[in-house]
């Protein structure tokens, strides 16, 4: 099993609205067959501003499934939105 974690820090401009839109758009990924576990987290308002605002935690059976997911049109559409509104991205993939 492979865990894929991505964290995003959004640009200041329209940060709240873009977080809301990201939460809405990420739901399109929920039913992709490659994803075995789907979790999305938004940073607490009370947490330090230096934290990343938006986190995805997905599990896959294999790297092949993760690679397939990354080429899926729904992932590419979500990724294009995120690229336009993010300031920073941090990601890690590891074996469970």
C-alpha cells in the first residue's frame, strides 16, 4: 500500500474562496478506482498562519495505481485549478 500526501499553501488573494472551491473540486476524485482511502483536511483557523492550508491523504494499492491516478483527467483538472491558486506544494509518497 502506498500513501500519497500533498499539502498546499494558497496565494493570499481569494484564499478563503479558493479553499472552498478546492474542497468542492476534490470531491470529483473520491470515486476514482485507484484511490483506496480518501481524506482531505483543511488547517484550523486557530493554527499558525505558516501552516499549509489544504492537505490530501490518499492510499493506493501500488505505485502503478498512483501513476495511473496522476494521469487521470479528473486529477489533471483538479491539478490545473490548484496550480493556478497555490503558493507552495509539498508532497510525499511512502510505503505503508
